[in-house]
C-alpha cells in the first residue's frame, strides 16, 4: 500500500531532517518506509541514512526534499526557528 508520503518521497530521495529536539539539522537519504502496526492502516515512518556518519534512524521530526537555497536559509536560524519554518513549509506544499 502506497501512501502520499511514499509517493512524494520515494526511496533514495535526498532529504533535510529537523528534529524537534535541540540537535543539528541533518541531511540524508531516505532508505525505507517501514509500517508500524499490524494492519493496513499502519503509519509508515521514514528511515533516513545520515550523509555525515552513515547512521540510519527513524525520522520522527520534519522531513523535506533537499534544496540548497533552503539549507542556506535554515543555517542562519536557531533549531526552534528551523522547526517552525520546515513545519510551516510542509503544510503549504
């Protein structure tokens, strides 16, 4: 079963990930969309591989397609401001 997110973010997509914690912004590759739960209505949670260290993790924050202009703008912001921009940006797409 394909979801809207899986269609908009296919495996192999380069993405920007922002945790809601006070951690650095991360750039990585979407590697998996495993479903959590035991039925067809289960929500898939993206797994992203960090470009910097190669570690894989479940993305529970905000994920957006990689864009150099967006990265440049985000680098000037605090983690909380980055979260607000990325969360707002996602709802307008």
